C-alpha cells in the first residue's frame, strides 16, 4: 500500500491526503477521520464526527485544500520542466 502524501492532525482529528497517479497527472483525495478508544483500550478510527468536531475538522480540511493547491502547482511545474528538458 502506498503511503500518504501528507497528514494533518488536531487532537483526535486527522486528515490524510493521498496522491494518486492519473492519465492527466496526479490527483488528490482526502480522508477525514476521528480517533476514539474502544472498550478494550484499542484506538479505532471513524469518519463520523461529533457536533463539537465540525469546526475543527473544517479548519483541517481548509489546510488540506491549501496543501493540495501547492502540491498541484509543484506537479505542474515539474511537468513543464520535464517537457522543456525533453
């Protein structure tokens, strides 16, 4: 399995960003999760949020958007540089 391109955390909340190769270059997907402890003290992850988590997750998603925007710019620059070198 590939490793994530980037992770952003805030307490038990996390956004994982994945870089995926496509026909027209890379594209990015985002997985928002919330960690919680099960009865056996094992940590689990869920995509279900509490009402109190919404604003914090919105901020994490905003940060993810900004990170992806910069990554796309870097991808485009690398493609242009590669084409010019050929």
